C-alpha cells in the first residue's frame, strides 16, 4: 500500500460497525489513489480522471489536507485545456482519445472540476486566488459548452456513467445522456455567476445570470413532465439532479422529491444512480430533510450497496457497485459519495471560510438516528480543531458536544419542542455563556454559539418515521 505522507485532517467514528467499515473502505481507496494526481486506480490506468475530484471533493477535504494538491489539479487542467476551451476528461492528458474512442475525451461532468473544485477551495479554505488566476480559462470553458449545445441542451458526453441497470456497469442506461450533461452545464453557470460576484466582474454577473435562466428554461422544457412531476425517464438520477441543482420550480418541488423517495423505497432502499448522479441523490435527500432514507440505504448488504462490497471481501471501494463479483477495478474512489453525508449529514459538520472575517462559519445540524448510540467527528482547520460528538443517553435523552476553534461562530440544531428542554453544561440556555437562541426550524431549536466547548443535553422528539409505510416528507428529527 503506497500513499501520501500526510497527517489526516479529519476523523469519523460511530457505534455502527457497517458505517465504520464503509468509511474505511472509501478512505483506503482515496489514500491509494492520491498521488501527484488523483488517479482513477493505482494499478491499471492510473489517470487523473477529473469527475471524481469535484464529486468527491468534500470527502477529500473533510479527511485530508489537500489544498495544495487541488491547486495543482487546477494547474493541470489549465495546461490541458485546448484552444477552443475544451477541457479533456483527464488532466494531465497523457492519453488523447481519438475515434472511435473520442466520446471519452470530453464530458461536462468531468470538465466541471475546473470551476467546482476552485469554488470548493474558496468555500473551505478561503482561497480566492485560484478564482482570479483561472477566471478567464473557466469563462472560456463555459463558452465552449454553450457553443457545443443545441438551444442550451448538451447532447453528447458520458452522462451518468456506471449507473445500475440490466446491462451491467458502463455507459448510462437509466437516464438520457443529455440530462446530466445539461444539468451540470447549468450548475457550472450557477457557480460561475457567484465567482463573478466574488471578484467583482459586474458585467459578467448579469451575462451569466441571464445564461443561467435560459438553461433552466430549456432544461425544463426538454425534460420535465408537469403531469407526472417526473424528469425524463423518472430515474433517480434525473429527479435527484434536478432537485439538488435547483432546476425544479417551487410548485413541483415536493412532488418531484416524493417521486425520488418512492423509487428508492420501491427498490428496497437501493440506488440506481452511477458515478455522476449518486452524489446528487444523497444531496437531494439530505437537503430536503430525508436523511432517514439515506440511513436506510446504508443498511443494505445486497447489491447494489457499500455493504455488498464489504460482504464480498472488498477492502477498498470498487469501481462498480458489484465490483467484488465482476471483473472491474477493486480500487476506485469515484462512488464514495456517502462519505460526504457521513460528515455533513449524519454528524452535521458543515462550514465555510469567510475570507473577509478570516474565520470559519459553522452549521452543526446532525441527523439524529435513534438506532445509533453515538457519532463522533473531528476536523483540524487552519484556526484549530473542530469537534462534534452526539450520543443517546438512556435511550431518551440526547447529548451533543461541540467544539469550535478560535475566532469562529456557528449555529447548532437541536431537536426539541421548547428551549426549556435544553441545557448547556447543566444550566439553562438563558444562563449559558456564548449561547443565544436564534429560531425554531424543522422541529429543531437553532442556537448561535461562538468559539469554545459546549455540552448540550435535551429530551428529543419521538421518531414517527418508523410508523409510516409511505415515507412522507417529514422534519429531520427523532
């Protein structure tokens, strides 16, 4: 096993062996594919396929100090970019895919790393230099996609590569290629519009705001059925990407979400999504307070699931969902998207770096699952160590410990009916130092905290989700 000589910047532990093994499986794959580029596998192609860098960007950042390597990846992309603005699927482009394999040379979800990884670096490290340095080349790439599209619909590319279907892993089966390609085009413009604001390009801001609206209108005209509230084929990928990337209009939002939930439940809490869309399936659920569905997906040990790989002897994440039982790579980190939810959803660790204040802003909003006893995470940041630990005490009380580094602030979400149900270090919230009530949201009391160590306790709400056979949309509470 060969991997970089750097100390971990994050850690996760829980009372659940399957979650711990899943976390370990993904991290062995990440470590063994982290070289001078993020390789697809350490034994075969060893190429820097780009889609995994942004789709697995937050798991990389949560676990390891990768800012300098991400900067290097952006430089590799800049070097590999063609004169017409196209970004190859691999950087450095050691292999140029020519006919009949030229379909592998460009796909929006791969080229997207140029903009999305830079944006992650800004959000998590406060690194605005990469936005300024690569701005014109990013802009050039967006124009390449726009010129290549047909009325803002991108019709070529790889789509949701390696999804779950009857033909086995490979080319997308469940979702038209144009949907993920166009959804990611929209997302790039959506993020790039924010970048124009950060570096104060006012004229560009208006131009990309207009382009974003045009793509969204074309996307919904092409793919959305308002009668069924389904996108394209109604696949998990189609509905989830539309939800997670903000492409669904408000009147249809809850219906599209319910269609996604229903499909997952119908399939025994299994995914049908692949390399591109699985992250957005998890985001669509988590962002809409459906982490209960995600947790049930983590319980599976039959195909397709992380548990299936573990049950069949995998020690690193495999290339395909049924990797241990088919002739695919046994060491890829491209499908490890659950790792992002483990940190940000289950443990509730969310933060951005404010470059103006030069401080981190936290949002601690765990999914408190009553079949787990405890969950711990820690994160070493530039200003110090951040720590969360929630556990159920005597099966009816919730204990939550939080530590914020120096010069930081944040919000903590605690399930409770009243503020009087919560104590901090044994005293009421009104008397607690550094704690201030903010609001009531989705069955939780939201508290503002500043740097320091806190120990909250409360009597949580009852979890009614187990009593429902239809899995309706419910708050993220016990």
